[in-house]
């Protein structure tokens, strides 16, 4: 019985030592980021998408995305977050812009309520999105 207890107490520190070696020490920056909680959304923040190839489409002949093909794209910048209802509302107020959907009776404002201010804007046309981008000195991604 005494031997078993001695073996356990002899092996336990070795196990704890190896377990501690596997942990990564957090830097002060990582600790402050962890303590601060999730990062705040910064409207207009952009990220660089590196150049490269990707597979576009599928080999399923019944799909609208048929056939599968390799596409090579150059590097480009794109907004990190979607345009929200409140951002589009600010744009439409500042520029006195009336969306194309409003002319057709399907306006994005019909789906905008105060509790959805930070939701991505919906029911805007390509031209609405293009006007928004141009007002910021940007452009829509090309395909």
C-alpha cells in the first residue's frame, strides 16, 4: 500500500510538469483582449483578400453552378462587415436617396425596425448598393 502511494506521488509531479509545458503563455495583449470581451464592430473596416485560385461551381449537372472550374483572382480589399440598416438609413438621409425598391413597392424600409438597426440591410437593388458604395468612395466587388 505504501509503495502504491509513493508511486502516485512520484508520478504526479512529472505528469503536471509535462502538462504545464504544453500551455502557451498569454501575452499582455492577448490577456487584455480576453478580459475586454469580444471585439467591437468598426463600420467601414476593410480586410485584404489575398490573390489565389478557388474552385467555382459544382460537378452536379443539375445545379445552376455547373460546371466546376478554377478561377484565379487578384488580391482585393473588401469591407469586413455587411452594411447595416442604420448605415443605409444614414446614407439615404444624407444623400436624399430613394431606393429603386421604393419605386416598385418593395422598399427596404418596410423591413427596418429599431430592433433590427444593426442587421444587414435587405431588399436593396444592385443600383442601390452601387450608389451606397460610390457615396463612400468605394465600389462593389466585380465577378
